[in-house]
């Protein structure tokens, strides 16, 4: 296109904006700058565009630079805002926490978490409330605090964004420790569950009372876990509704309709009881106690039955007005054999069994007319035994037999001088020996000392063999005896005492405890006294121990003579094996009891001694 054509296409000079000279001077690029640094050129071009766009009025220039400067300062302040402080408008649980540091925020979060609780409910009546931390919940402190201080760089570059960005935290970011949570779930589920209520019938205060059924509810641990883990928790109290499964009752009111009708009919039947010349009419409230509802096997539906105990109690009160007490038959026994009998007079009493049967027929089946005749039947006199034992062999044996039977005891008595009487009841019964086994341990120890395999002065358990022997036989403590048993072996001790003539009823290998018999203990005491089992210095040493211990409540208490004895007490076993050196003749007595005391052993000894030496 020619210059002429271009000039024709231009707007007329009157319609074009005329650039002021000062603007042209500021916007035209001087020729000498064309070869300058690109930055200089770019700056000049920006300046040129600024002057070309901006109006000529000074006010516009002032406004522009004020806005620009303010924005720049705000952005600078936003860029410099500390990354560990909450934003100015931040809120935690409705409270302003602006400007607060990370540590302060973390502490506040932890305090609120410690105070926060969870309320679980399956219905309005069944709820459990506990602290979140009790369920194994842990606050994710960093996550929680970061929500209040997070201020991305791109937002910092937006002027004034610090004022419109207002983070608010109401929900606590938590996580659970599975092991602790799972440990709590079973008990929580149990507390939130409740049993079904079956329809029931009961007789109270002379009336038939019906209780209606109600469904139960079961909360499963897996469902509860899912609810707890997947829910959000606000600061303070969070209430969660827990899904449960309804459990229908087994018995409804309709199921009990038939038995209810039967019970009402039985309660409505009147009763008259004729005793002698008197007619008794028990009130409805009393008759109601004669009936009871009993559940059938394998079902919750009851049947109506008679409460015979209650009927007997009522008839017993009537019986007091007509009954005649029976007398007493006295039987005198000598050495367990009847020697004399004095018969007592018979008595009379209501035939309560027959009357109860008639009441059952009338109340439950409607048989009869409700009039019960009280019939008297004879009663036997009670029997009183008066036992006496003669002072001889037969009397001693009879007494030992009766006493052993009455006191669940094993008893052996044997005179070593004089007539030589002896008595034995349950003497061969093997029973827990308690500490009497230490007599057999002492027997093996004497053999070891005799063979030179040990000595009295040999060290043992912080003392010597001599000291241990005293602990075992005088103090009757166990460690020394048990140590010797472990050294020698239980089978070895068994073999040794069997070789000495003791029975297999004495054994150290019973899995419960060492066992022995009264007969074996009596054999031991006889051999000790005669010197045939233990002799010499060993005998003297053992007799000294048996006379020096402090457990003197059994045979020594019951006898008037000098006693050398070995007691045993373990669990409910109480034993005493003794040599009694009575002025009129030495005798052996062994009493082994279960469920009795040393007072019983003392009483038996006293009676035996009266028979031996009246």
C-alpha cells in the first residue's frame, strides 16, 4: 500500500488523542538506549506503558502507589508470618487461638483431648460413658495443630489473605491402638447389651402376678469397633448410637395362658381342715403359699405344683394343738452290747403325709370337696443309748470301735506292761501322715550316722545335722526333713522301712503326700520304747526330742503320766502317736483323725486311760 493510501486511512487529527509533550518525552525511547542492557530497556518500556495508561491527573498516581505500597507491605508481612503460629482468626472449639505458638496449641489440644469423652448407647436405658484415652485413643497432635497454623505460600502471596483465611477446628484427629481397643470391646458390648425378659407368672401375697415379656438386645464387638473407629469426635462429649440386634423372648404371655388359668382355678378353691372338734379355714393368702410354679425341663413354660414344705409347716402348727409327745426308750449298753431297755410310751401326731396328699388332689385336680379330715397316727418313742465300758480287754476294744466310728478316726492302743490289753480300730487304714513321717526319716538318718555316711557335726542348711534333727523333731519344721528325702530318694526310704517290718500302708511316693497307718506308728513307738527299733544314744536323743516339743495339746493333755509323742497336723488331718509311761504300766496310743482337733485326741486318751487304769 502506498503512503498516500495509508494517510487516507488514518483518523482525522481532531478525533485522535493528542499525547502531551511531557508524556511523549517520557515514553519515547531515546536512541542512545537501544544498545543498553536489556533490563534497562525493559524498565524504560514499563515506564513508558505506565505513562501511556495512567491518566494525567495526579490523584490517580497517588491512589495507585498507595494501593501498590499497601499490598506489597501486606504480602511482605504475610510472607514473614511465623510458620509455627496459629493464623490470627483461628479458632479451637469455639475459642480464639490466633497468634498462639505451636507448643501452646499442642498443649491445648492435649488438654482438651484428656477431657473429651465418648458416650455409647444402645438405647435410652443402656449407655456407657468413658474417656477417649481409656479406649486406646491417641490424639494426632501434629495433625490437629497443623490445621490451625497451615498457611501455604501461594496464599501468602494473595494480599490480605491472612485476614479472610480463618481455620476452625471442632473435630479431634485421633487414632486407636488396636490391642487396647479390642481388650475393651467385649466388656463394652456386654454392658450395652441386655437380656430378654420372658413372660412370667408368680404367686405373691395370695395373688397371681403376671410379668409381660420384653425383647433383649445384643451388641456385637465387631459392630461396636466399626462404630468407634469410623466416627468423628468433637471436643468435649461425643455421643454415638450403637447398632444392636434384637433378641425375641422365649416365652410370651400367650404361652402362659393355660397354666395361668389353672393357677387361678386352684387359688379359687376353698379349703376346710377338721382337726378334732375344730374346723380351720385357711385364708387365700395362706393357701397361695401352698402353690408354686415350676418350669418344665427344657422349656420356660411352668407347671403348677404343690409347695409341700409350706403345707407341712401349716399343718405342723395345727398338730401342736392335738399331738401327744412320745416318751423316751432308754437302752443301756455294756461294751456295745444291749444290757437293759426301758420302753417309752408312744405318742400321737397328725398324719401330715396323708393330709398333704388329699390337699394335692383337691387343689390341683379338683378331686373331693375341699374338706380335709385330720387323722391321728401313733409315733415311736425316741431312743437314748447309755453306753458303759468295762475295764478289761473287751471293754477297751468296744470303746475304741465306737469312738473310731463316731470320730472318723484310726486308733491303736497297746499295753506294754501289766495285762497286755490291746485294741485296734481302722489301724491299717493308710492316711496322710502329716509330720509323723519324720519318725521314719529319723530312722534312716540314724542308719546313715551308724554307717559313717554323715555325722552330727556335718554342715546342713545353715546349721549342722544335729541342728537339723532338732528342727525336724522338736520344732517340727519341714526343710531339713525334705532335704534328707531329696538326698536319699523316696524309693530308698520306702525300701528301708519295709525291711524294718513296716507295712505298705506307709509310703513316701504317694502323689498327694506321705501316707502311714496308725498300726505302723504304734509298731514304731513300741520298738522305740523297747529299744528293738532304735537303741543306744540314738534312742535317747529321739526320746528327748519327743518329750521336749511344745505341741502338747493331744495325748499329753489327756494323760496324767509322762508322754513321749510325735504330733502331725496338715490340712484337716490331726494325729498323735505316743508312748505313755504310766505309773501302773506303760502303754502305746496312736490316734489319727480327719476333721477333728487335738481336744478330741485328748478326750480319747483320757477315756482310754480310765479303762486301762481305773
